[in-house]
C-alpha cells in the first residue's frame, strides 16, 4: 500500500513535467498493483470481481484522474506563490518577465521605449534620401505632415542584431524599392535596442519594436491605408519584429498583407524551448515568405531558423550553408553573437538579405534572372541527392509547380518548402539546369547549374558527404 501511494505521488509529480513518460509510470503502477490489495486502494467493493482487463482500465482511469488533479493543484500552488510579473510602458503596454533565466542568455525584459529610441524613417519618391520622421500615437500629426500617401503601398524594412537604419544594406533596398515602385518606404531604426552586446536583450526587444510598429500601422490604417498593402521585410531579429507587429495589429482585428522574413534568427526563437520568444509564423500576415540561408537544425548550427514557418519557405542551396561562404559552424554560438557581426560567421546569414536585394533589382528588368525554386518532396535529403531535379518551371503556373524567391514570390503560386541553387557571388541568380557532369575524384551524384549572366556556369556538385562548388568554364 505505502510503496504504491508513494509511487503514485512521485509519479504524478514526475509526470507533470515529463508527461511523455506516462506510459512507463502507468506500467510500473500496474505492475505494483498486482502485489498490493488493489481493492483497498481503489475502494471498490467489487474490484476483485472485475476481469483483469477491467481492473487495468479502472487503475488507468484512477491514475489519470490523480495525475490531472496533481497537475492542477501544483499549477494553482505555483500561481498563488508567484504572481505573474510584468513590466509596463506607456502606450506599448505590458510584457511578462520570464520566470526563469534562459540559459545561456540570462533573464531579460524589454528595455524602455526611451532607451531604445525607435525611429521610423519615411522615404518616398518625393524624398528619396532625406527621411521624414514618423511617430506612433501622436494623433497622426507626423503622418499628416509627411509625404506618406495612403493610396500607395507601404513597405517597412527592419534590421537585425547590431544593425541600424543607417546600414548600407537597408538603404540599398530602399533605393531599389523606390526605383521599381511608387511606395511609402519606412526604415525601422532600432539601433539602440539591437546594439547588444547582449543578444538576449536585443531578442527580447523585438517584442516592443513589434508593438511600436503595430501602433504606427494602426495610425496609418485609421488614416486610410489598406492593411493588405502593408509589407514588412525583416532581416534576422527584424523578421521577428515583423511577426510581433503582425500579431499586434491582429489584436485590433485586421491582418497585414505580407511579411518577408530574411533568415529569421533562431537563438531564443526555437519553439522547442518553453521559455522561447514567439517566432514569426504564417499566422502573422496574409502572406508570409521566408528565405532560409543559415538554417540551424541544432542549437549551435547556425543563426537562422531551419523550420518552415511561412506560407512559402525558400531554401537556397538547401538552406544550411551558402556557396562562397567559408564553411565555419559555430561551436559556441553565443561568443559569436556577442562578438562582431562582421565576420565569416554571418556570411550565410546575410546571404538571405543579399538574395532578396538582387531579386528586387532583377524584378524591374523585363528579362531579369529569376530565382526559380522547386518543391522537393524528400526535403533537404533529396535536394542533396539531386533527386528533386530536373524540374521544368512553368512561370506562374496555376498548380504552383515552381516558386520565385524574393520580391516576386507572392505572384508565384507555389507554397510550402521550395529549393533552389544559386551562384557563389553576385549575381547569385542563374539559369538552373541539370547535367550529367562527372568530375574526376568526386563521387558526384548529381549537379545543378546556376548559369551566370556572363555565360560562366556555376555548378554545385553534391558529394555523398559535403559539397563542392566551382566554376565550370
Ligand atoms: C498619392 O498617390 C497617388 C498614386 O500614386 C497619386 O495619384 C496621388 O497624386 C498622390 N497624392 C499626393 C497628395 O501626392
Ligand atoms: C569587415 O571588417 C574589415 C576590417 O575591419 C573591413 O575591411 C571590411 O570592410 C568589413 N566588412 C564589412 C562587410 O563590413
Ligand atoms: C536563361 O535561359 C534563357 C533560355 O535558355 C536565355 O534566353 C537567357 O538568356 C538565360 N539567362 C541567363 C541569365 O543566362
């Protein structure tokens, strides 16, 4: 009797955190009960008269009830003991403070809006180089007195960790956007919140930047802008800023048109962790497209998310490593994150940004090269084996046979995980073709070409282990 009760209690406690092992526990309990007087334990007059099968059913039922009860009581105890802690700021609202520190990053709560000093720089064809400052929750005064035009689509650009609105890369995208389309472009500058040295702090700050962005979007919508015409492009942590903004406006009952995530950051956003932040996902906008260029299947493997999280997820060169980047995986991710972003470590990560920029530039050319991408039913494995290729691309085919990575992605009908090959240097785009090329000394299983504009052919040759890239003359 006693050992059984003891077992039952410890089991229930154990289960409340490790429910997956419940089978083991129930089995143990059943085994134990054979040796005890089960009728006393379960207080059933006719327990002995039940068949063994029914006995087991009763025990399992009781066990389930005991576990549920114990979990419920335990949660109540925890909640009464520790009230939910929050930190609140004017206009943007409250953020819960994580109970436990998130190893190895430490416990973090968002900084104050004053400390972060987020800036929204508006650039239009009327003012392509001199930004106008927009403010949220200012009775739309800044919007009204700017070149912001509700009948134009609006594009937001959000940088990542250690980034700034002044970054050359962000401005390149602004210029390209204004050249191809008459749009309102807004650079989200959260330099002080993204500066580090703590990555965890910057990651936590994405929540507050997202809410600020949402407040500005709400002002724009109440000024007459169509939410469907709003597109946020976010790089790394900026992708999660976009996610928080998308969820923020949904609290007010509408959804924005599109979010493009450029290698959304993985550290602290992997949904496996109970304490993780909420990652960008397909619920955040009507269309969410993601470019994965430094995907991490494991904790320390890369800076980007490898999981497909959008409506369409593009995996250039398989999504883990990019050709032309030194093959250097981070044994200790944190030290790199807290170090400089200017190193070969981020080469793969930044490639998503570069690919998007190139797609923008190409989209204004009638015969510009397009990043066609294909479904690969066996995923990364079959991509590497080359069994996904060759595939013919019927552009904008209604069955969505192929996608177009980058700016034009929404026009292509393809959704889901899509794979493609690129060159190792700009221009990254090339004509994809397949050859039976065999190279001495390499066990080439398959190869996919990305044909460069200059006529040089760039080949990615997959070996059984690892890959080799080189130019084919
Ligand atoms: C706003 O944009 C539309 C479309 O581009 C244009 O026709 C209109 O003149 C613009 N309004 C102002 C006030 O600039
Ligand atoms: C990285 O740093 C080196 C030396 O400090 C510099 O020469 C180079 O231009 C930097 N690269 C980028 C992309 O900023
Ligand atoms: C890609 O292939 C098409 C058709 O073969 C050709 O017309 C075009 O010039 C090629 N583009 C590039 C960038 O090589």
